[in-house]
């Protein structure tokens, strides 16, 4: 029976806090949890959730994952804690790390997450920032691996805003040697720092492609992925972005340009009729709800490696 190994890095702030071998190990542990081939208990361990942003899948999947490991969860947000009254991060982090065994933080700035990690004596997990969403990427690549067995010759195309999800897909793609194509309007490309980091890791730099042409990007692709055009905190840009992203909807016409065995992913929530059509979400190619389920299994695996 495969057992979790301790990760080299204490924290999981970025997809690059794991090596390729560690990333694949987490996916294998997740597969074992999903198949009920592994039963590990961390009795009396406590996960602290600090969520500055609203959440459905991240919150519930972390809570259920921790419960399945035999632990408990303390759920915090600005309206129910002193965080909302402006308590310094360094104070909150030092106190909570005396109560909890691991902290999962969902916030806006990556620098705030890093500040928590600096002052916390316990491991910190990135449950989403504006820069990265590494836990989402774990479940994404788990879903891809379930479909195609391995990552060899897989082409992943992301259509939409070059946001935190796109950034993490790129970094994981670099670790795993997956061809990643990003199609977005001009001015919405992924973070340059992320692109440069990925290019340093990729053995073949041609495997990362950034384009403004969605049809070119999906041609022959095995995985089509999209996300909302306006992320949390961008509500005032919604109207403008809806215009800028005209033509970037994953619909049956766009899907027809992909590989005939291609699958569809979306990290949810989805605005049906905008970034993706209802027809595509409900099609036989969709793996969106398997992908959502895999959040729980991947995070259970991640927690088991961090708490070991």
C-alpha cells in the first residue's frame, strides 16, 4: 500500500513548492483515497481556514477532506474574527499556529499569504490568491491523469482570462512537461513572472504558448479549460471584460476544432452562456463535476503529506 511522504517544503504557497515527483506522489495518494484503498487518520489534528474570499468548493472540500482524515476544521473569515477589525497578520498567524496544525488561506494578495507563512510556526496552504490557485491545479491534473493515464503528449488549452487558475496550470504544466496553451484577449495574458518561471523549468520552452486566437489554441488539444472572465474583486470590470472576451466562449463550434476525444474542464462557478455554453457543460465530453469532486481527494492527499 502506498503511504504519504513528507513534502520537502513546509508550506504549499505555490505549485512550485512541490517537485515533479512530489506532485505526482500527491496525485497517486489522491487516487488511493478516491478508490478507498487508503485509510489514514490524523486524530486531534486541526485545520484552520482563513477565508477573505467567498467559497463553495474550496471551503467544503477542505472541511470534508480534513474530516475524512479524522481531524477537525475551524472556519474563520473577516466577519467572524478580529481579522476584519485589522489585527495584523503577524499576530493572527502566531496565535492560530498555537491552536491549529495547518492553515489554509484564501485571500487576495500573494504577499499576505507569504506574511502568514513567515509568522506561522505551522504549515500554510494557498487556498487561492489573485496570483495562484495551486490546490485547484492539483485536482485539474488529477482529472487529466484519470482520463489519459499519464501526461505524455497531452495538450491543455485554457481559454479566457490569464488569471490565478491559468498561472497555476502553467506552472504545473512546466513541472510535468505538459504542453499548455493560453488563449486570451490582448492585455489579459498571464503574469509575466509566472511565464518566466515556467520557461526556466520547461525542458522544451515551445510547450508553453500564449495566443490571442482561441481557434488556433484549441486545434488538436486534448483538454479544453475555462474559468469566469471576472474574478472575485473585479465586479466593477465585468461589463468591460464581457465585451473584451467576446469570441472566447467554449461552445460546440470551438470544441469541434479540438481532438475528437477532448475533455472539458471548468473550475466553477460557471456563468453558462458566457465563458462556456450550457450545452458543452452538459455534454459527454464534460469532466467538470469529476474535477470538482477531485478537489476533495487531492486536498486530502495534500493534507496527509503535510501533516505526516
